[in-house]
């Protein structure tokens, strides 16, 4: 094993990412649906960003938050999927030490940002439904930008210590990570030192970020549902319930696999590793694929403008 020397610790020149242990013979074929989902995520989120950018009538809080979510999804999926596909198709299992730490940073920082953006979107829906006449005065463009900046800074500042603490600790001779990407807890298993502080800080970040966001999202949707139930029109209630249900599905698609992976690392020692790794892969891929479909295709204003743009571009070619 090749070790490089840092200021206060030695670290391996590279790590070995196994992919999905237990499914090595199927990884080549598993890569195809993963690649398809990644392609949908890239095309969908870029299209969403383009439609919002060129149409000034969409420069409203809801769509600005959608743009933030699309950017976050592009970063989150692209930080893992290209390397994962290289492992599955080309057996490119090695990842350089600093590249691994960068991956750790981007995965956890932008997972936090994604959670924060979903929280901001829930607040936006709450204000829009419960205080429709004051929506534009409460969520001004300045407030939206500041809220987005706070969410971004929270992710960057809360996660930065992960990489700093890891870089200051010695590694053992073992350099194999039984996953498809570098993740904080997986890297900690390679340490030859007490990692209780790292683990404790990880719990603090998870519960302070995800816990706070889930509480705000939960309260927002409870208040939204109360307002919806008071609507006089049954058709309006049904439409509002459908919108809320699709949004809640997107939120659950992020939080359930993420929390399952997080808790399995710490407490689920009897969970089969292949199940854990599959969930860990899906939570970084499924939400970026679903978000442009649920929030984009199902949002009438974006759908109409995307179709109009497509028709106009076809007409210009003819």
C-alpha cells in the first residue's frame, strides 16, 4: 500500500471502491438502468433550468426554488454517477485520496442543500396557500435569494469539518471501501484512530439539518392540508391533495433512503450489505431523476412553456 505524508498524518494514495459487494457479476447490467436514470436527471434538470431562465414570467419564488433544486440535483448526481458507471462498466475501482475527500464533501454538502431547498419550497407553498394575498410581499426576490444563500452556506459550513477531521487522522493499511462512492462513515472505517468525535459530529449534523428541515416541512404541510380541507370546492380540494401528495412523494424519496443508509452505517449491523449499498446508491439518483418530473412536468406553467418552446423550435426548423 502506498502512503503519502501530510502535515500530521499519513494517507493512502488511493482507495479501492468495490461497487456493490455481492452483486459483482451483475454490476455490468445494473449500470444500464443507473445510466438511464442519470440521463433523465441530467436532461430533465437542464431543461427545467433552461425553461425557467428564458421565461421571465417564471421568475417567481416557487420557480426560483425549483431552479435551486435543479442545480443541486445536477451537482449531487454528477458527483457520484460517472465514477459509479466507470466502476460497473470499466472496472475503474481506484479513486485518488483527495478525489475521495472531494466526493465526500460534495455528497454531504449538497444533500444538506437539497434538504434545505425542499424545506424552503414547503414554506413557499405554505405562504402561497395560507396567505395568498401576502405571498409576493412576504417572499420577495431578495428574501428568496437570502434563503437560498443560507441553505447553501449551512451545507458548506456544516460539512467542511468532515473533510478537515478526516485529513488530520491516520489511516490503516486497509484501503478498500465496500461501496460505489466515498461516503463519510465508510471512510471512517479505514481509520487507525478513535473516530468517536467524527461520528458524534456526523450525528449532530444529520439531526440538526435533517431533523430541523423535516419538522419545518411537516408543520408546513399540516397547515397546508388544514387550509385545503376548508376549500369549498371538492375539485379544488382534490387538485390540491394531488399536488401535495406528489410533493410529499419526492420528499420521502430523498429522506427514506438517506436515513436508512445513515442509520444502517451506525446501528444496522444485521442489515445485508447489498441492501444497504443499493439504498445508498438510490438516494443519490432517484430524487434528482424524480424532481424535474414531479415539479416540472406536473407543474402546468413549466409544462406549457416547455411544450411551446419545443413546438416553436420545430416550426422554425420547418
